[in-house]
């Protein structure tokens, strides 16, 4: 008897097929919109990070899915099944690299477009154990004036699936 295999969307290959395949732009766009809680311009898929690697020992970014909208804002979707050491630093590095990747020589800095990283975590995200919400947003803010945000620069959205399962009834559109 043949054993039937089941592949979940949390499987890295399935995640890339669902959200990163050319032809699935509408699925990916709706997914991004549900997480951000706002409409975005139509997206394109199949992008790679456009940074020069200064040396063979430099870290490279290998993201699951990179999308760009019509305004050249960039979105990375990353499926992370396990927590590893330095995860926050890794993802902030991805987001910062993606943010500066679009600027060309002699362009003004104000032409750099927003970069948003969306991480779907199967395990709890290290350091967020005390936060009950399944959706955590990390962006730039002034420490003494957190009401002043610079969320049009870089933004990191973390979706923790364990917490999501606990709060599923109140998840809304993201479901």
C-alpha cells in the first residue's frame, strides 16, 4: 500500500509555490493586504535581491518570496518553521538590505521605496513570548514619542501560528 503524503502551506516548497509562483500574484497580493490591513497596488513576483556581494564570505539573502508593487514598494514573505539564534537580527538585515537595494548611483535617497518583511512563524518568535497577539509589527519609531512612526521606511510583520490557532475566532480577514 502506498503512503499518502500531505504537504502543508508551512512547507517551504509549498509556501514558495503558493505565494511565489508567477501567475499567483492576486493570491499573494490578497495575503499581503490581509496582513497589512490595507490595499496595496498590484504586485509582480519573481524578483531577486539586487545587491552586489562585496566578497565571497559575505552573507547573502535568500528569501522565500519577493514581490514589488506598481510603486516599487517591496515585500518579502518568509516562512520560518523553527526559531534559531539571531532570528530578529537576520530578518531586520533582510529588510534593511531590501530597503536599500533599489537605489541607483546618483539617485536621491528620498527615492528609496518602503520595504516590508512578513514572517510566518510556526514556532513562537524568540523575545515575543510575553506578547499575546499573534501579529506583531516592528517598525521605526522615536523612543520617547512612539506615536511618531516611520512605517513608510521598513516594517517587519511577524505572524506566530501557535498564537494564531489560539485566537483563530478573532483573526478576521487574515483567516
